[in-house]
C-alpha cells in the first residue's frame, strides 16, 4: 500500500470534497412537497426583499427632502448675503463719485477739516465692510461646496443601494420562477395537464394559495386552480400538490389512481348540488368544495371501512388530507375528504 503525505492526501480528497459540495449545490428537490416548500420559501424571500426595497425607497425620499430643505436654507442665506452686499455697493459708488485722494493727502500733511475726517471714516468703513463681506462670501461658498458634495454622495449612495436591491430582487424572482418551472415539469411527468405553451402553470404555484382566502367561496378564477391527474378535476395549488402526492402513494398501494367524482365547485355548481341533494350538501357559499379544498371520492373509498377507506384514513394526514369528523356522523359521507392547510403547512 502506498502511503500519502498529508499534503498529498489533502489533494486526493479535494476533488471528492469538491464533487460533494457541487452535488449539494445543484441538488434539485426530489418531490412535490419539497418543491412546494422551496417555492414558498422563494416567495417569502422575495416578499422580504421587496419590502426592504420599499423601505429603502422611503428612506431615500426622506433624505432627498432633507437635502432639499438644506438647499433652500442655502438660498435664503445667499439672499441675506445679497442684502449685506448692497450697502457696500452703494458706498463704493458714492466714493467713486467723490474721490478721497486729495482729502487724504491733506490729512497726511496736517489738515483735518470735517470733510477729510468724514472721508477717512468712510474709507475705514469700506475696508471693514469689505472684509466682512469677503468672510461671509467665503463661508457661504464653503457651505455651498459642502452641500453639493453631500447631495452627490446621497444621490450616488441611493442609486447604488437601489440598484443592488433591485438586482437581488431580480435574482430572487428568477429563482422563484425556476422553482415553479421545475414544479410544472414534475407535474407533467406525473400526468397532470398543465399549460400547453410550456410556461409554468400559474394555478399550480403554491404561493398563490394564501391569496385565495380573499376570494369569495365558489368564485375562484381559473388561474388560481391547479388540475389534478383525474381529468376535469382541480383544486387550489397547495391542496392539489398534496393530493397528487397522495394519489401516487395510493397508486403504489392499490395499483390504480384515486377515483374522484368531484373537487372544486363553482357557486353555481354548489347551488345545483344543494337543490338536487337537500340535506347532503352544504349551503352554497359555505362548502369547502367552493374553496378548492375538498374532494368526493369513489373507487372503493366511498364504502365505509373498505380497504381503500382505511388506507386513506391511516395515510391521508401524511399529505394534509383528512376525513372530517362531521363526515363520520352527520351527514354520513365516507366519500368526502378535505385538505387542512394548517396540517399541510407542517409537512
């Protein structure tokens, strides 16, 4: 046996470890439940990032308002500065019309009449005002430069921050779309008829399930419903994905898919059933069928304590599907089964 040095051993392990890391990174979800979790997590991450972007935009708007206020203060200061400069300008004009050179010479030679003294006072005031104006001008110039630099920094930071968050949201959106497409491909392989265009089946996107709660019972739009393997049957996305997984387990056990006679019912369909089967159907607008959360089954399940019924009773909860307590007694409906979203969310 050839012994490897620590360095050589590490080099030998490196490709294996790299392959293991790559396999973890590229591993695709293996079943519908995992795909559902991935889709829900991606949607949650996208929602959090979108809210963060909205908050950042609010902060940007606030900083822009603050900057605008500072610029207005600067404009007010410049107007005040213009008022300070006006008397100096008037004084310079007056001295230009009445030069003080001769009077100043007279003062230096010993003369000190009133006009000469006044001219000297004006000259002194002119120098003082000039120094004050120059000092104020320098202060305002520095303030203007500071605010301009601050404005540039704020705007550059805002643009960079928004661009970074926008890129993150695009990445999360792409991730979410990819997961939904993977989910669609998995459904197609299982025999579910989805969009012929090849696009992701929007109705099978589990992230839409929560928004269905705001829709009236029996009035769920088609785009919010996911088809089952059983032709003509459909449920809301989370219930449909769970039922399809349950159907595959049932098929392995009994060699046939679950027989379904009814699933989602529109309000009009529920009214028809209610009038045809008084006492055996829920009041229109109150049925779980109208929420896309219930199915009526056949193929043996409808017979209480049959092998099919007992298997479904024992295994349905693993997929979020239950036989509600009321259906055991009043009215007695062994064929009626419901999806429990709270139970399903824990799977």
